[in-house]
């Protein structure tokens, strides 16, 4: 929710509260209005915090997706063929650039998960390419 939507929701709740208390005895209104307004204020603050947190998560996801896109594009450009549609770009240079791009958006836990997953794939690939012994 953006700030305008939060303000609108707050105003709607306040208006409903005011309508509810319009016909109520003054005692009821004064006894319950203050706690309800505190509750509404607290909800408004909490909604703003949630909106801010969601925006931060959206930005993190966008940064990560951009890094993955760039890393993939860099790795796609690896070629050592003289007639390729992109200039010469060595695997070593591509790995360095792709790794740097991804490290900028990953924490240590994410890096460890990625490394362990890749090691498993590399091992399985190596195991499949090993010649089988005589049966």
C-alpha cells in the first residue's frame, strides 16, 4: 500500500468510528474513542512499516534479477571463435565479471548454497562422463 492508500484507509476507519459514535451517548464515545484512535494510529504506523518492508523486498528482488540477467548475458558472450557475432570474450574474463556481478547482491549464506549446489552438479556431471569399467 502506498502512503495515500494508508491515509485513505485511516480516514475511512475514522469516519466510520465518528458515524458510530454520533448517536451514542457521550459517555460511550468518550470512554471508547481514545483507545480506538490509539489502535487506529498504531495500525497506520504498522501498515506504513509493512509498506516500507515490502518496497525493500521488491527492490532486493529487482537487484537480484538484474544481476542474474547480467551474469547470464556475460556468460552467453563467452566465445573464442573468430567469426562469432560478439567480440572475443574469454571464459576467464566472463567468470570474473559474472562472479563479481552476483557477489554484489548475495550474502554469505546465499553464496554457500550456490556453491554447494554447483559442486553437486559438477560432481554428477563428472561421474557421468567417467568411462564405466568392464562389467
